[in-house]
C-alpha cells in the first residue's frame, strides 16, 4: 500500500481488533466464537435465508387454504389457520427480512465507511446467537400449540411471547452495534453526507428500528405479565394478542423494512451507469424523510381504533409514495450524466426487480391511506348532505379496504421488495462476501422468478382486498372470486420459494468457495465506495494494518486516476 | 491492495485518529431504546387509564383493596435524585484520576441504587395489588415498576463493571468513556423514575 498515512497508530481501547492480535480459530470453533463482522454477516444472511424458506412455506399453505381447493384440506381448523397466519407475519419480518438486512449491513457497512470492524464485536456475536436461539424457541413454541392466538396452550403462548421479545431484543442489539459503528468508527473525512447510500439508508432504518421496536417489546411484556395471572384482564386475552402487535405489520411502520432497498439500488445504479449520483444530498434527504414517516409505534389500532383515519397516517402514506417518486426522478437523472449504458448484470436485474416491487408497494400504500382520507373529506362536507352522499358513493371501495386482505397485500409487496433488494445486494457485493462473483444467470433467474412471484402475491392480496376478503382468518372467509385470487397468489408464492431456492444455492456455493480460499479482484464493477478498496474477500481487519487516509468525497475511488480495464476486472 | 485503490489514497492528506467515546455512543443508543420502551409502557398505561375513567366516571382506577401510598415512591425519587449528584461525583473524580473519591462516590451511588431496590420490594408488599384479571391497572403498574426495577439492576451491574475496570487501571481517567457511559444510563434511569413517580403514583 502506498498511502501517505503518517499518523501514529490509533489507541482507542474499544477499537476493533486487528489480525495481528487476533488468534484465528478455524472450523466450527472459529465460526461459533467469531466476532469478525464479515463472518457474522454471512451467518446472519444464511440463517435468515433458511428461516425465510420456512416462513414462505407457511405463506404458501395460507394461500392454498384460502384457495379452498376441494381436494386439499390444509389446516384442521380455524385455530391452526390463525396460528400459521400469525407465525407467517412474525416470521416474515423478524426471521427473514430484518435479519437479512442486518446480515448484509453487518458485513458491508464497516467496509463501506472504512472501519476495521464493528464497534462491539462480542455484542454483535451475542446478538446473532441470541436471535438464532430466540428464533428456534419461537418456532418451537408455535409448534407446541402456542402463538399469538386464542385457544393455545397457555405456557406455550407465554413462551411465544418471551421468544418473540428475545428475537426483537437481539435484532435491536445488532442494530445498536451497527449504529454505533457508523457513528464512531468512520475514518477522517467520512462525514455523514459522504457515507455511501446503503450505509446511510441503514443508519436511517436502524434509527427508526431502535425507536419503534422497543415499543413492540413493551407490548409483548405487558401481554406476558397479564397472561401470568389466573385470568387475563385484556392484554393477555388470546383474541387480543396479535392485535396488539399488528401495527408492526401495517402502515406506516411496514415501510421501514424496505428503506434499505433504496440504499442498494442507489449503490448499484450509479456504478452501472458509471456516473456519480446527481443531487446526492436530495437523495439522502429523501431516505431520511421516508424513515421519519415510517415510524408507526404511535399508530396502534388496538389502543386507538381511529388510528387509520388520523392525519399522520394519511400523510405518511402520501409522503412515502412521493419519496419513491422523487427517488425515481433522481435515478432517471443519472442517464443525463451517464458515461456508459449499463451492461446487463445479475445484480442490476435483481435491483430493478426490487425497485419495481417497491413502486407497487408505494402505490398500494397510497391507495390504502385514501380510505383514511375519506374521513377527512366527509368532515369537510359535513354541512352539505348532497356532497356527503356523493362522497360516500365514490369513496366506498377505498373506505372498505380497512381490515381487508389489502393490508396483507401491502405487507407482502413491502417484504418482497425488501428481500429482492437484499438479494440484489448479495449479488452485487458477492466478491466481498464470498470472494467470487455470483453468477449473472442466477441473478437474472432470481430477478424474474422472485420478482414476478412477489409481485403476484402482493397484487393478489390487494385485489382480494377490493373483493372484500377479510385480512384476519374467520369463519366467513371467502367472497366471490376470492378463491381464484388465492390460487394465483399460491402460484406467486411458489415462484417466490423457487427464487429463494436459487438464492440459497448461490449463497451455499459462495460459502463453499470461500471455504476453499476463493478470491477475486477487489473492484470488479468499477465501484466508487470504500468497500471496493479492500481485497475480495477482505482480510480480518478489512484494509490491512496501516491507518486509512481521510476521505475527500462521496466517491473516493472515482477521485483516483482512471484505472485500466484489466485492473477493474473483466465484467 | 489494487493499484487504483492505492492511488486513491495518495490524493489525500494524512490520517487522523478515529472518533472515540464508543461506549458513550453505544450506551446512548441503548438509552434511547430504553426510553422508547418505557414510552410504550406509559403510553399504554395513560391510554387505558383515560379510557377507564371516561367509561367509569367517579370510579377509582386503582382497584378496591389496593393501597398506593406516596411515601415510599417519594423517598425513592429523592434517593435517586441524590444519586445523580453522586454519579456525577464519580465521573468528576475519575476524570481527575482521584481514585479515593471515585471509590467513595461509587459506593454511595451503589448504596442508593440498592436502597431503591429495597424500597420497591417494600412497596410491592404494601400495595396489596394482585394480577387476577379483575383490573387493568394491576398488570400495567407491575409491568412498569418491575421494568424500572430491572433497569436499576442493569444500571448497577454496568456501574459495577465500569468500576472494576476503572479502579483496576493504573490511570483511571483512561476509562472515563466507560464511566461516563454508565453515568448516562444511570441518569436516564433516574429520569424515568421521576416520570413514573408523577404518572403512576402522584396522579394515580
């Protein structure tokens, strides 16, 4: 390295350890005791993908049951259906989407900001193992007749509540480690506005998680305490359990799980176009605005039945849609300064697929809040009966969306956008994660199958909502045409599962290659952010043992003299 | 290291030490999460109490037979307020490498913390409040006060760990970051008790 780094070694007692002072254990012992953020990131990613497969199978079963096929009786009764329904919701977000983002961020964020590791390596490891243990107990508790439903075995339900809290607390621990890393481990010159868009989006997302998910833990603890008594007063009553946590899976909170998609797309597009992002400050601000308006802990329908007609709820849906529109405009602007037309690649295809699903999610969110806006419009027209009647007729379909499958459709769209975004990141940063580039063919296949499947599942949910199908499982479940919609959703769910299988195979093959010592060029795509400065895969301390020189722009590698093609890789 | 990557660093000035106060920042994030956790608990409490009083005008939110005395919570509030002063005394003494004063202030602060745990146990015996499904107030009051009790215990454990690190060091001020982080969590704990004192016990 020829860096002009002349400063004395840093003596920060909490600074991450370097390769020189870390005895590296190999094999399983090394894996279990590792505090290296890259190893932890890989473990988060693989575990969340595997658990995600299990959760998606639950989702498929729900769609098959809703399809009401004559030769297929999936669940024995409505209670089993409710159990799997709640497990799917909880698992989709807390066993799949959130840990997948945390895995990607744990691996990438220190590299992107030029840090040598995470701020608290042992806390990061404890968070992963705590989450994995909690996830195992959570699934087991559901299997032994627990879950957030009425009629379950009381001790199993208590176990479900505690394991759910453990999962959330572990995710919060990992989030706090990431946030601290971003705040304290940045090298000189890496100001917040120079942080790569993915790291910035994780900073915003992590901050909203850190401020909203403790409220979820508070809900769970109240339920658990109430359930411990001889009879539950209100909070521990079976019918109320899932209702108290349902705000996490609804607008506006649900959007916070997809904000990092913006970061991944915002990393891939400028590199594909070979041009820096214009109006970067505006893009960063839009991510921040999306984060602020995704905070939903104050809009709990269980405690405030009119939460979905409050101005904040309506405005949040509109703002998120406008933010997505603004981001699309920002990325379209890239074409004006592009140095080259993007070469088709697996990660670009998956990123575009994620962006497409995210746009549909924003539209779905916008449509849903219009139902809340009906209340406003009625209050404006309260002095004119004729206007009120006209409004009632015109807006009835939107008003009736509340409590229907439209909410499930939105959740599926957001979750699928998030999964696609994370998979795009996995393909894009595969040289750093696995020491080799993921197959472009696999990327194209994933983009097509996972994208189409996710879109189909989400859109069918929306259509089922317009058909008046209720979101919660109930005896009077089906409505006209709902079976066809459910069959199409089941086909979409099969597509999503097939796409996930491809991703798992890519991940396992990448892990196997890494185990055999695979390595590739540091910067195969011509990237501009700090992670492409490190070797692929990076060493334990990421950038070698010398201190990094200060960063002077948001594109530190593009500030360097233009490299030759051979040095950048052949892709 | 690739040539273009190395070239990128040649354009820039020498490096400087990265930011410090890692423990304070990490504790700050943890404290923010703790504040939101109690925000969630208190939000549910106030919302449910308001709904109950609206639906049952003239009735007491606290169930019949239960006694919520103000004496013990007020003593706890004053005890914790005093501990804020002694906690800052710890930080000040650590900063000045004054090992003797650090130790004295630590012991006094820890004693205040243990006294609060003791008083909470006394209050639980005195209240006669049971979680039996008959009252919404009981599970909420126990959840909030027991959560705070857990927070006092965590703050004490954190203080203990930082005390060991600081006092075992030849230069205590090296561990000022850790001690300040423990003080931050302590102050948040005290602030939360004052909110609980007013919300749960003074206004009942």
